[in-house]
C-alpha cells in the first residue's frame, strides 16, 4: 500500500458523515442522554432518523445504550464511550473554526467569547 493512498482526513469525514452524529455528540457532552432530550434540542430531526443515528453511533462504539428500569424498559439512556469522549477535541476545533472563519465569525467578540467558554466547559477542553 502506498502512503499517498492513505487519507486519515477522508476516513474521519466518512466516519462522521451522518448529518446528526456531531450534533448528538455535542448534546451528550452537554449532559443530554435520553431520546426525548435529543429530539428537543434538534426539532427537525425525525424519530426514525434519530433512532438510526443512535444505532449507528452504538455500532461505531461512540455511545452505549443503557436501560435504567429492566422491568418496564421505560427509561433508556445513552452514555459516551471512550471513542465518543475522544471527539471532544474535534468538536472544539470545529467550533473554533466556525467562530473564527465562517458565518459565526460575524458575531461580536463578547458573544464569541461566551460561546468559546461554553464549548470549553462542555467539552472538558483545556488549551
């Protein structure tokens, strides 16, 4: 195999290509862990797509599904696994890039600082 044929960036983009994966990961870093919480923070996300995305994330070992009450199976929660926790740097750097270079860069400096601080705290990130 030729080293030029290996592209870790392309592999990463393929892995995170599902539209809602990064949003759900960010929700989880912010403490959300239930299906309904993901729905509330992403109102345009259908139940079907959310179910498929959570299953994809489970299969990819980003998250684990846990049943809180075995008898009624009413309460299901999702927790980040090690592989999911390692996405904190990716999410943080994407937010930094957006705030510096994309549409969010037009925000005033105080708002940008508030967003930076929120993301740092939520993502357990220290630079």
